C-alpha cells in the first residue's frame, strides 16, 4: 500500500475534466444511470412476462413468456449488447439514430427482465391456490384478482431475490464499456493507462461499485421491512394458475 499514490486523482487529465476524481465521479454517474434505467425496464418487462407465464387458460401467452425467458436468459449479456449495437440497427433502420446509451439500457434491461420474470412467476406460484379462488369468489376478473390479491403478496415474497438482481444489474452495467459508454470500467482502463496507476484506479472504481450495491441492498431491506405481513407463511403452489 505504501507505493500507492492516491494524489493521482487530483491531477489534471488534460480533457474536459479538471481532475481524475471528477472524471471518475462523472463515470459513476453514467454507471448509475445505465443501471437504474435498465432496472426500470427489467422490472416492468419482467413483471409482465412473469405474470403472463402464470395466466390460467392462456397457453399461447404462457408459451410466449417461456420463450422470452429462454431467449434472453441463455444469450450472454455481452453478445446481446453487440446485437443491439450492430445487428438490430442494421435490420431496423429506425434504430440507427438511437444513442448507444439507450441501446445498452435496453440490452441490460431485456437480459435482466428474463431473470426477474422467473422470480415473479415463482412468487406467484408459491402462493396458496386459495388466494386465487377467494378473488374469483368475490367476483374479481383475472386482472382484478391479480392486481388486488395475487401480486401484492407475490412481490413481498420475491423482494430478497429482487434485491440480488438489483445489485447484479449494477455489476452487469460494466459491460457498457464495450460500446464506448463512458462508465467506470472505461474510466479505469483509460485513466490507468494514462497515469500508469492501474491499481489505484481499479481500487477506487471497486469501492464505488460496493457503495452502489450496498445502497441498493439497504434500500431493498427497508422496503422489505415496511411491506412485511406479520405472520404470513407461504404454503402450497399454483396461486396464479394451473
């Protein structure tokens, strides 16, 4: 540790930033932006796909949901990013004008949506069948008993795995450097090369990743505590469907 020079962060990189520290904080901002926007995309799509995979009497929707999960879960994230960046704009001309930042958000969001869809499906099917029947008994339609009976309890069940996915999305956002998004990994690579202080750059970036992950962890723990239902115990399967 004695050979490390932390004052390197106060040096002027000679570009648009007055110091490497400010450059790193800007890169952190890009990382957080990519991760949070991708998380929103993943939560919306993952919830929708997870729900339709449990719908009763909707075999085609169930097949579509299953195909979505298999497609986006089994293709490596880096490959998906290159597909969004190079292949899709070539096939869909209107996508050529989309900024690479948005393409990365979509790639990361779709990739994570498959994982969240699996969590949502598992949460719904972990509920007792009686909850679905109770909703039907009071005259709720399928959307209504999902909205008012099934989903409020299912989301409480899956908060712990959602916490892990939320933390993972920050880690996975590092692949954005592959399409020149100025996030933290790109900063560490470029700044480390310019200053020959690779260890310091990667150590600082690691600390910022840890801080980001811990903030998400504590926030989700607070949410879990606030929405917990005292005495609720999951029993049985098939709350949403079959």
